[in-house]
């Protein structure tokens, strides 16, 4: 009887050990399966990104005279067109577009550069300095010598606003500033991007939401949606680039997702949501 109980106990112990080993194997197998799936997913992403990079490195754009049949060049730009602010006739009439661009330009300057000392000091000394800078644009442009024209944003550095504070502020905005480091002290001065990265002298173009920098998106849309817009752009780019989604359908979906988040100072007609095979991460 005692022998039988001993044998039964041993059998139960072996069963428990076997079950424990089997359960451990099952868990390991499950984890291995999940890991394999994850690695396959990462590998696909890696090769997708490599393919995109390779395309961007080797793709040669067609010359102006050899456009692909059925395709037209998108005239929208990824920058804020401030040409209307330089036009006295637009200023005197005070069109809706002039007012909108004026507010957006002011908002861009304050939100992008307001935390830096040069602009904070200018606003402290002259609270309406940005408004006055904009108002003086047309006259300053007209007073340029006949052989000088404003064809690029950096040319604005040549105009004289007839005020030393405004001239200095505009110069620093256009030039930008590099980060300054010291080997012992570390970061000495925090740099900032030049205003020329975000504006164009054009008058009539729309802003290309798909390619616009985050600084522009921050003034065109609810700031809480900017990160979501950037993620959506990357998603639609990969879908269109890999021919999983038609560009027109992607454009429609992209606009539907974010047209409700447009800032009250911005008109939908001023924005272009077109999606293409241009990588928005490299603009």
C-alpha cells in the first residue's frame, strides 16, 4: 500500500514537472513568435525607408520642357507668401487677404521668436514694433534704388524702415542665429532659424500644408494638432509612395482630417492639402 502511494506521488510530481516545462515552453514559443513578427515588421520598415532614401538619392527631376504627360506642376509653396505686405495698394485697400497675411506674419514672428532676447527686448521697448514693421514695409520697398528689387526674402535686409530698433529687429529675424557652444561652459547662446526659412515674397500662392514646416503649421492650425498633422503626412506619404493609396484619395482624406482644426485667422482657400510622393520629412 505504501509503495502504491509512493508511486502515485512520484507520478503526480512528474506530471507537475512536465506541465511546468510545457507551460514554460509554450510561453517561450509565444514570445519567440511575437519577436519574429516584430522583427519582420521592423525589417519591412527598414527596407521601405532604404528604398525611399535610395529613390531620393538617385531620382532626377525632369526638366521644364519634359513634364510627364497629364501632370501639372503644383504652384503652392511650403512658406507664407508675404508679397501683399510689400504692396502699398494692398495695404491702402486693406483686402481680406492682406489682413489675413498680416495677422499670420505677426503670429509667426511672435510664436517662433518671442522667447528670444532680441525680440523680447524689442517688444518691451516698443510693444507695437511688429505691427509698425509691417506697416513700414511698402514705403521702405518703394524707397529702394531703382536697380534694387525685392525678389527673395533675404533682400528685405536691404530696406530701411527709418527706425534703428525696427531695422535691427528685422535684420536679426532674417539672419537667424547659430547655437554657440563653449568647451567648458556648454551652451552659451541658443540659436534660432532665420525668418527666410518660413516666408516667400510671392503674392498669390497657397500654402502647401503637406510640406509646410512645423512653425507654419503652428500658426495655421490648432497647435494641439500639429504633431498629429506631421504624423498623418508621413503616413500618407508612405501609402502613396508605395502605391497603396491614390494621391487624390490621400489628399481628400488628409484635408477631411484637419480642415476643422484650421486657425480662425486662416481661410481654407489659402491652404493646399495636396499629397504627393515628395517626402515631407525632408523638406
